[in-house]
């Protein structure tokens, strides 16, 4: 798989380099990636490089960091990590037909994923067709997750350890967007392959939706022939900001095989609300997301497998210095704070009536420096406290993280 991906990218790159007889033909379509558009636009709201009049454009981003974390007095010491290298290839097939793919190499080449690979057919602003590997628009982070856009080294816990971001599947759907005066609204509706029984049958020994990401067959077949439905509606005002409401539901278990009924149909359903706004007078950017998940867990599983989950995060980013630094004329220094919470098992024990306590809190203050809109250096201090199922004294983790992320 890795050899095939690298070969394709080499062919594209070689073709473009051969066309660079005149360096002026190479055009960098740079965009301000900190500009706040609808989250559904994020897949195209990236810088691409195109040679001359070729219909193919390339882009990507890279993330690397250092961390020193201590959990209950025990540390792994100094760690250097190459979190991910992501490559984009886009093509304008014709005036109203576009193709875009996103390949991600995580932790070197430990994991290679196709996060997005779809063709868009544009009929009119409010009616467009998309097919291929699409990102299920549950919440905002799953759509808008590029590292250079964020002031924190780690991705949000609720988006990656409760919701399965980045979560994409093979399927089809429609989407649209329209603006009028200060308002913009958009929608997305998709039918795709979905989850499997690993969300409850996994090495974590708890209900864990991200376990389905490890299924290598989800891009080729459905576990039960039942599609996953995902829908989102977003509304944005140029002065107030954006709010999005999303819904995702599908059957995750194999309830029938060769005409034999094995179990009843068991559903997993998620709701999410996201918002972002910028306070004009101070430049303060506020971004948040909250989700609720309901899972029909078989009665044969113990209460340690959550039937209900909830969690979210809020980021507050405040520019404190806007002036040239170290020769970078458009640099900005930000102070930021992230607050997080995830409850993997919301409810009470049937036998005792006491709360089930499988949850985590996290506080992450940050200093970030952006020498340009497409590059960020991040210094974070992470403090987590996590409580186990029985509510014993929490496990505490704290430490520093430093890293950078930049578009290519």
C-alpha cells in the first residue's frame, strides 16, 4: 500500500517538476488558513501548489513534536514524535467536476490511511453530489482537523477518544451552501459504510467507537449491509460566528448471516453541536464542540461497557502580539487555553445506584507563535485527571509538549 501511494505521488511530482521550465509558472495558491469559513469548506480551504495550467494541484502538512509527560510519578522520559505527514492531491476534471484525495502517514509509516478520496459534481450551490471516501460530518473537528489550524499539539480527546476522528467511510451523498447578506448556511447528507462490533469487543474493554477505525475492510464492504446515515446543518453570521448541528446513526452488529438471524439490530447514534466565533474588539477566537452518543450494548456485556457517552472541548485563543518577529513580517503570538471532558460511561450502577465514573478532565494552557498563517509553533502544558469505573482517586498526568505544524 505504501509503495503504491508513494509511486503515485512520485509520478505526479515528476510530471509537475518537468513542467517548470519557467519558475514563474509555479503558482502557490496561498490562502489564509486561519480565516473562519464554514467547517464543511475545510477540505478545500487549504494551500495547494499548481504548475502552469495543469489541472492537478498538490498540498499537504506535517506535524512533529517533543513531549515530557509524567503520570502518577512515572515518566517515559523525553520523547520525540513525528505525528503525521499528510498529502493532498486535487484535480479539476472539468469546470464542475472536482476530485480530491488526502493521504495520511502517522508515526512515520506505522499507519497509512486514506482519509478522503471523493469526486464532487456541482449542479448548483444548494445541490451537489459527492461520492467516494467521505468524511462523516459529525461535529466540527472531524471535518476541520488540519494540524496548522490548531494551537494545541494534541487533538481534542472528545473528538478522537470518544468520537472516532478522523472518521471517514465509503459512500455517497449530497451537500450545498448558500450565502445571503451576513448569513451563510450549508448542509451535508451522506449514506456510507459504518461501525462494526469492535466498538464493544476490543482491547480497551469498554465501549470505544474509535476501535472501528482499525478495520481494514470498511472501505471495501459493510459488516451488515446497513448504511450509516450522517447529516449536518451549519449556520454562520459574519459577526456572530458559526453553529453546527450534526447527527449520525447506524447498525453496528452483524445481526444476520446466510439467512440465519444471529441477534437483533443494534444501533449506535451520535448527536453533536459545534460553534466558533471571533470577538471583533479583542480578536479572541472561541471554538468548541460537544457530543452525545447512545449505544445499544448487548445484555451479556457488563456495566463497564457504556450505553451512553458524552464529552467535548472548548478552545479560547487570544492574540497577544501582532508584529514582525525574527524577520517574519506577519507573525502572531497567541495565548490559548483548552478545557476538555469525556465520560465514556454515563449512568449509574444497577446494583448500587452509584454513578459510574469512567471519565477524564483535561486543562491545556498554550503559547503559540505563527510566523505565517500556514505555520505554527506550539508550547503546551497538559494536565489530565482520569477516574476509573469505580470512582477511585484519579490518575493524574502532567507535562510539557512542544512542536510545530506547517502546510507544505
